[in-house]
C-alpha cells in the first residue's frame, strides 16, 4: 500500500469521525436551544399569564427538575443498554417535550412540558460527551468533545434568533418553545445509523463489533492496541465494581462534582436563562431591544467556543481554565459595579453591563463551557464511568436548579449588584480549586488517566 493510499484512507477515517461527532452533537444543539429559548419566551409568557418572581423561577427551573432525574437514571441505562440507545430515547423525549410546551393550555402544563424537556437535557448532557469521549482518538479527544459545547452554543444562538423571529407573531412563545421539534427529529434519524462506542461494546464482550468501529476511525494496528489496553483496564476495574467509594475512585468523582459546581455557580445559566430580563433591568426599555442584545450574547458564545476547539488539545485544559476564569471573575465584578452605579447614582451604565456580559460569555465559552464536560468525560474510571458521570451531571443540574430558582428572588431582594458580586466570589474560589485539585489530561489516554488515579498521583504528577 503506497503513501498516497494510506493518506487517502486516513482522510476518510477523519471525515467519518467528524460526521459521527456532528450528528451526535445535535443533542448539544437541543440542550442549548431548550436552555436559551426560555429567555425570550418568558417575556411573552408573562404578558399572557402574569407570573410572580417565584413562578418565573419555576417556569425556568422546572426543566432542571427533569434534568436531575434524567442525569440520575442515565448512567445505569447507558451502562446496561449502551450509549446509542439512550441517545435515541433522548431525541424522542425532546420531541415530545417540545410539542407539550408548544400546545400548553396552562402554566401547569407548561411546567410539565419543561420538566419533560429537562429529562432529555439531563440525559443528553451526560451521554453525548461520554459517547464522543469513548469514540475519539486521544490526539483529538478534546477537540471532538468540544464540538458538543459548540453545538450547545449554536443551540442557544438558534434559540435567541427564533425568539426574535417569532417575537411579533401571534402565539409567539408557543412557536418559540415548539421549534425544538425539528432538531429532535433530525437527531433521532441521524443517530439511528451510527454504532455504539467500542469501549461499551468491549465491556459487553462484543469484541468483533468494537474492532470494526475502531478500524473505521483508527489505523488497524492502533485498533488492536486500543482493544488490548481497554481489556486490561476493564479486568482490573471489574474487580472493583460496586466499590465506588474506595479512596482512589472517590477522588475523581468528587473532582467531577466540584467541576460542575464551578461551571454553574459562577452564574452562567442566570445569564443564559435571564439574558433578556437582565438587559431590561440594565436599561433597555423594550422587549425587542433586549432580544437583540441577547442575540449578541449568543453570537459571542458560539464564536468563542472555537477557541476551545482549536486550543484544548494544543495548550491543555488548565491554561484555558485559568484564562477563562480570570475573565469571568473580573467581568462579574464589573457587572455588579455597573448595577451599583446605576441604582445608587442614576448613571446610564447599560453598555457597561452589555460589555461585562459579553466578556463573561466569551470567557466562559472557551473555558468552563466545553472543558468542564471534557474533563468529566475523561477522569472517571471505565468500570464506573456511566454511574460516576451520571453523579457529576446530576450535581450540575442540582446546582443549576438552585441558582435558577432563587435568581429572580435574589434580584428582587438584595439587588443585581450584590447578586453578581456573590458569583464573582465563587469565581475567585474556582481559580484556587483549578490550581489545587483539577488534573491536566491533555495527551493522556483514558486508561492512563485512570492508572494515575489508581496510583494516587498528585495533581502535579499527572
């Protein structure tokens, strides 16, 4: 076989890998869409059904109740039935939830529909990063898992654009919430043609199927080596099955939970869920102006995620986390200051608020957004990976639910300045935690990362 033929086959393998990643990442688009669409829809839901601040919190955070349930059951389901079948189930649930929200006859039905969508969000935010991580060669693993976060940001941008398109139409918020049906159907059809991950197939002793999939995305000699390495790791891990609270296994699980705490409690979803509400509080006088500002947030969120895609595997996970967390923390304190000056001295600071939010979103998009999901998909031991990632994902939605539910009440009681200052303090803590406890996983196979945990290596030795 000559060099030209080898290169041609290599390009085909890479193309197939990106096609698989692109189809699977539609789950991220759905997650982002149903996360962001409520930002604009809430303005018009309020006009038809006047809601208290607590009711607004419930309309937004009801999705997170479902997400907690989805994340809790997903690990077990993914380990038993495989990653692919869970993704198929998730796409179906997204479609059902979109229809319920679009036709909701009352606030109660709307909350129920949001819970159904949340069930799918909880499942997809776990299973897609897991699917991509287990399928990806280590040299491009960070980039391919980052595609999931890119899809989330694309979904958020899509939701903001949908909000603006339907803002002046009859039944505006119903069209906004129901539009998620389209990508759900596309994901359902696309994933039906893909295979499961080789690592899950090997855990089920389906070696021939695993090898066939590996051969499509890796050189044949690498496929044999990968299978042997996974088998060896699985044999050791299976002896520990059910002993998740042994010291070496507990450590990555706790790190995963704290990574999710950092991602949520620096305030990202208060910006995504309530972007239009925040912009109106900052000085935009009408819904359309606030929606246009929200679209700007979505564009920056989407564009800056490319930084993570291009540099995660080159610079590493932690350098991007340091840079992003620094930008997040500074922007939160500037945003808090802008509200303080506006509320106490009457200054027109809406453009300072916009700049702060744009900086926050940009910093998040190339750091905590994708890297949190990359890390939890990399650091968990194989034998308990489904359960451990499920725990980390469930904790993400527990933190998310708490923050989303109380955020409108915090704004109404202690004010915007103090609320965003609290998030800024969490940002300072997050920088310290990243330095002290989060390992660098760049250039390491999943099996090597697991061995480092098993051997009790310090973060510096990783």
